[in-house]
C-alpha cells in the first residue's frame, strides 16, 4: 500500500506503522463479519431455502457479501431467492436516494443536466450570495429583495408553483441564505411576494454555483420573474454561528492539548450542537478533556473579536502556523477567519506561528462577532467513530449550557440518593445509574465521568463493607434450608412450600443455597421456595427422582410466575424464575398451593411470617394452564429471542468499554441473562458487544471489540461460556487456554469449539452433584480473573480477597 500509493498520499510514507495497524484491524473486523454471517446463514438455511429478505438482511445488517451467500447456498444445496433479493436492494436504493432533509418527498437535487440547463439554455448566472454575511450576529438582520429566476419541481423546471405542489425549489438572482456546506447546516427563511404569496424555505442547497431554496408555498402562487423579499431566521442562525465559531476554538484546543498530529476529519454544526471529528489513535483521557474544555472556555471569556477577509490563496497559505484541511480544495481568493488577531497582522508577519497561538482557519461559514457571544462551551460526548478517528460533541450558548447543567444536577441528586442504599439494592441502583448516566448524551461529559467514578468508588466501598454481611446471608440461607428440610420431612404429602428470608442477598442465590440444604435433608418431597428480601421475587422448585412423572418442577414454577408476571426456565426436575414486583409474595404462595391441589397433592407450607416480605393485599389463584406451551412459530420466537440477545449484548459492550477504559483493563469477565445457556446465542451476544459503534444510531451499542472477554450465561440445562481474545492480544493470551482454565474444576465441562479468537464451552447441570449453573457462575468468573492474574494481565488487588465481587454478573443488572 505504501509503495503503490505513497506518491499520491505522502502521509502513508510518514506513518507506515499506522497503515499496518489499520489494515490489520480491517482484516480482523472482516474475519469477525464472516464468522457472524456464517452463523446467521446456517440458522436461516434450516427452513430449506434462503428468502430474498434473508439474503438482504445478511447483506445489509451482517455485512455478509451476497456472492458468499450464493456460494454457500450452492454448496449446501439450498435454494436462494435472488429476484427477491434484487427487488429488496432496488427498493433500498430508491429509499436512500430520496432520503435527506425532505424524507419521503421528492429528490430535489440538481444534477449536471439541470445546472447546465440553468447556465446554458436559460442563461441564468450563478446566485450572488454576498449578502449572507450582512447580519447582526446577536440574532437579527434585514430583509433582502430578489427575483425568481427559475422554479424546479423535482423533475423539470416550471413557470410557476403553488400550494398544490408538495415541494418546490426556487433559484433567485441573489440570496442572504447560507447554503449547506463546509459542515455548517443550511439557513431557513420566509420568501414573500407583493401579491401576498408566501414560500417557506426549509432547506438551502448549492449546486454548481446555483443556490436552490427548497420548501413549499404556504399560500398564493409564485411565478418566474416575480420580485420577492427574503427574511432569514437569524435567531436560528445565531445559534449555529455560536457552534461554528466554537468548533474553530475546539480545533485549536485539541492541537494545543493532543499535539500537532491532530487533523480535522469532519464537522457538523447546527442550531443544537457542534460535532467535530479528528485524528487520534486512542480515547482522549479525562484530564485531557478537562484541559480542552478549559481552553475553549478561556478563549470565550477573553472576548476575542472574530476577523475575516478574502485573501489571495498563496498569501493566505503563507500565514505562520496555519493548517488547511487535508484533501480540501479552496477557492482563490480564500476567506480567512481569525479568532483574535486582525488579518492584516497575520499577513504582515509570516514568521510568527500564529496558528499555534490562535484559531486561524480558511472558512466560508457564518460566525459570531465576538467570542463572548458563545457564552459557554460544554463537552457532552467523546467517542470513536472509525479506526484512528475520534468524535467530540458539545453545546454552547446560555440555554444549552443551563439545560446541560440542570440535567447533570438531576443525575447528581440520584447518585447522592444511591449513597443511602445498602447491600444488593445499592448494587442494583448503581448498575441502573451507570447505564442511565452512560446513555445520557445531554449532560456534561466531564461531570458524567466524575459521577461514574463516584459510583465505582461507592460500589467498591459498599461491596467491601457488605462482604461479611453477604457471607452471613449465605450461611443464613443454608440454615433456613436445613430448617425447612426438617419441617418438610415431618409433614405428610408429596409437596412442601416455604419462604426464605436470608437478608440482603440476591433472591435467586438465597434460594439456591437454601435448596441445596433442603435436598440433603429431605429427598422425598417436591419443594418450592420463594424469596423477596433481596429486591426481587424469586421462585425455585425441585422434584426428587422418586416423584418423576407425577409432577413437573417447570410446570409448578410456571404456575407461580404466570400469577406474578415473572419469567424463568428449567425442566421437570428443577426450575426457577423471578419477577420484579416483590409485593406479590401472597399471590405466589396462593398459586403454588393451587397448583399442588390441581396435581392431587396436599401442600404444606412454612408460615410466611417466618419468611420473606409480605404485602397486605391477599392474592388469589392466578394459576391455570401451567404445562409447557409450544411456540406457535418457533422461527419467530427464535428471532425475537435473538433481538433481545443482541440488544442486551450491545448495551453490555458499551458498559464494558466504559468500565475497562476507566480501569485500564484489556480483559473483562461478565455474565448475560437473555441467552439462558444457549451457546449460539451467547456468541451472538459477544458479537453485539464487539460490534463497532454506529455514529448514526441514537443509542450507542457495542464498542468493546478491542477488549478480551469471557462471557457466561446460566440456563436450566447448562452454563454456557464463550471466551474471546482480539487478534492484537492473542500474543499475550490463548483464548482456548483461558476457557480450559475456567472449566478445569468441573470434569463434566467441555470445550465445544476451540479457536484463537473465539472458544466456546459448557458445564451441564448435575443436580446429584450440586452443579447448578447460577450457583457456580460467580465462582467461575473469579476463576477467569485469577487466570488473568497468573498471566500478569489483571490489575493487582489489595489483598482483601474480594475479587468475586468486582466483576460478577451483579455489575450489570438485567
């Protein structure tokens, strides 16, 4: 690449190491895309054919080339609907062409044929835009007179337009409107005629020198040759100008803090925000972000004048320290915009490095007259958008700054309230707040990082102080289980129901410990346990071998979960689940008893007063058909499940990226709920975690592909485990070796697939040996971390033996 393209692009020769890194990353990414596409192809080919919709989804959503889909279909002797695919692609292309400001409306772009017709056939001169700079930057400006030279209806030029036309484009002889270019969004305006006709301009675009005012006639009729008056929305433009000038200042601050290697890679400024893309190979450190924001606000407070002047391109390029955007073509003369120094000063002393002391750029956009008009600069987002490219989003102006401050304050209050919680409830609230703060894009980024840091410190402190309480709660759960076993053994009948109150411990874990003791002390009865003392309402049922065929543990828990709005899983011998509403304990007890009656049993139960929390309202029998329900459409059910898995994985990826960046980690261990022990679905979840962040999506997802990880998912049948090591880390850690280290203490555990990047394994449930996925999961997370420590890849601890609470599944509540 360097040898063949180095002459055309000299920067390739300057940084060959960066070129190699980018190529390697692209190859790695394409490999992951192929793996993901192959898995999805195999899932969809089970129906016997690949539909046009399937092939389209593989191509657009999974990045799987259509020629590979055709090749695999041919090898698998599966039919593929290519006409259906072609039809979907053509519809997609048409929708893409019509997208933009006027979605679902006509394509109003002027192509070469139309601009040639304007210039040659109609002898119309390019639009005079000189008046766009004549305005008061505080939000006011005059009206301007113009003449309609042409009217475009999206297909051809017409003589007139009226309200009967959905959208029209006006070409005027001159305009004060700013046409979208250089990263600055278009102006909107009202265009009116003496006849009373009014045209609302919603978009302004420029094609080959002709400015097209796109909008609709609100009333009356406009004709070619009509004289009109144009009034720009200068209040809106004033907000845009604040963000545009702030973008120049940000560019200056980035170079001051991160160094001269920073290059602008793109920008967008509108009335709501500014967005700036720049070259930088890693996330910007919190201290650097603080310095960047500080420099921006200092420049604003200095109340610099904004100076601009058209200068001969050669003289302008000679200004000391000035840097133009790589690949950009500039007019001659070019407009120089300076924040501070007068243009004459810049031209008079070319030896002085003006560009390293002030913001000086070539720019044709509209700006404030003085930096004090910007009021304040607030960073909101710093993220990666491509290999070696970072993005900053910020807001300016009094209203935006105040709104960001108020939202930050509201979140700060929630953080303070969280400090008053304890135990599992605090851990749960910390997880919820981390997610809420991480997803909020309208608060100060620096304050956001500070709040996340406070939450991390709070959780560490809480987990250490609660460690003894948690272990005591586990011990108490086992003691309660022994008491229940003794009581159940005395009672007649085949069923026994009891509640467990072990204190501040996860309800599902409390029941797991209690049932372990019950199974040892009473192996002749079907037992169902309930707990709501840890923040959720959990259910666990166990049926001994002696009662096989007479009752189903899953049917029993289903009856309870249906009554309380919960969900769960399991089999005939053991099943579990949980609901969010802890007040429905009485409903759960009633449903559990009603089921045993329907099954021909006589359930005895431990008095609820010695167990969990109760609500004053009494619940009735909300049972009903509790047998396993067969899905009406297994494929639809699988797709719905896959959607949930990907959504959970995408969110987990963002959480992992944030936690790993803050902790300086290169490897991470966590658990996910939705796959419920399904290996293929856990792989899909890992893919979603590793997916590149799409800057166009409202909700950020994925982003942790550079972080190695072991992901656990507990189901009724097995604990599924997927290990992932990115290519850049494979020299430090073997993916399969990491997985085997996790499995080593369980002889029944096995490696399903070994690989350098992805390895999968599972440990099956074994009730006789006390191997329950949910129970063993946390210990295995600790084992995965210990293996990293043995390799020197895990941060040293402080010797307090609390690692099992650092990266457990509770870190990310479902």
